């Protein structure tokens, strides 16, 4: 993460004004934001991290299922098929913020050209500061895996779309 990425304002900052824990993660994705967004929005179905731990052994969907854009108030994610948390804020195609188990997470997509996106995640949590070191270690492992899985899926989806595009059209996938 760059200094600019950690210093920028994230939607979760509005929901946790005095955080005990703040953690930032980011990955570069070789795909346009339009190919990344559907995967971020699909977090509503599964965590996309270590399925054997955080999804009770169920596999996170490896294909897009064509969900509509998330809406404030909807369930944020699911574990083992059970809905968890709720969505707090959405800017379709750009930002998704939700809360689960006392943590507030903001996913932010930053386009870096026609075929590149930075996928940023900030996790903020209130509560006792004594728990912050333990929570940050767990977050480091699980959130990193989630972002890497989302990157892999978006990049493979983007490559498949480009192969199917008509000649002369590069990476125009609609993300669906």
C-alpha cells in the first residue's frame, strides 16, 4: 500500500470515527474496474478467502452469477450459506462498504488505465484496543487471501472476455 492509499478517505471512516483497529490491504489487478466490480459485489454470496475456515468448507462461487448491484441494508456476506452483516454504503462500480462481526470494511476500486485496477480494502473496528493486535493478524491472513482470490477471478474473467470480444475490441467486457 502506498502512503496515498492509506491516507485517503474511505467510506468506513464515516462509520467508525474512533477506531481501535485500522488495517489496509491492496492488490493490483490486470483487469478493468468493470471486470473487478462484479466479483467484489459477489462477496454477498461468500467470503472468497479460505473457504475451509470462513465458509464452513463450502466453495465460494468460481463463476459470476449475475447479481444486481448491492443495495444498502442488504446482507453483506455469507458464511456456509448463512447471511451475515449488512451493507452500509455503495457506489456501484467503485465502492462497497459493509459491516460484519463489529468490523466495517470498505472495498474501493481505483482504475489505473484501461486494463488495470487497484483493489483497496480498509477494515476499521471500534472496541477495546487490547484486541487490535489479535484482530489485525487474523485480518492480514484472511483479507489478503480474499483480495488475491478476487484478483485471480477478475483477471481470468477479463482474459476470457477479451478472447470473446470481436476483432479490434480490447477488454470491453461489461463485467457480467
